[in-house]
C-alpha cells in the first residue's frame, strides 16, 4: 500500500549491525522518492529471569550508541519511542506472558523516577548537540 501513503513508517528492534541492510531492503521495496520514518526502535534495559539476565542499562546504551550514528549519517528521520520506563504494561498490550510483558516496562531512556538512564546520553547526543558542545 506504499503507493497510497504520504510516507512509510517502520519499526526496528533487531540487532544494530543488520539495520542498514534491512533499511535498504525496505527502501528498495517502496516507490522511489517516498519518505520513510523510523517510527519506533530501541532496546529494553530489563535484566531479569524472563530474559536470562541478558540485558542491562549498559547494553541498552550501547544499542543507541551504535544506531544513532547510522541514522544521522544516512539522514534517516526517526522518532524515539518511550521516554519513561513503565510501572506496568497491561496484558492487552503484549499479552499475558511475562517474558514478553516485563521487558516492555524498560524501554525508556528515563527511569520511573525521571532519572536519565545511560541510553539518554546517546539519544541526546545528536550531531547538532555535539557541534554546540565542542
């Protein structure tokens, strides 16, 4: 339906090393000149039994440290998804399975108290901000 849209928005939650090839594949499948917007992307900082303690704030930050330069260099418009972590995520959003629901609570770049997580500093470090702060 890309022909009928003003722009194409997409989500990306996979490994950052695969982003540009996935983006190119999508871009080649839509009409030439159609604007694309990365509408939702990210990494959860949830580290608990439901993901074998594999994530962390540091890994979440590393995700943004890797993907932000790709977006800036390729000039891909994007919207950051989830400012704050959530106290809870309703089952109606992702289902009742805790291994799906719990990680959803920790996609924010600010914790529940509003304190910046490590990821915040990579999201706030755009090319414009870097030039102004140099």
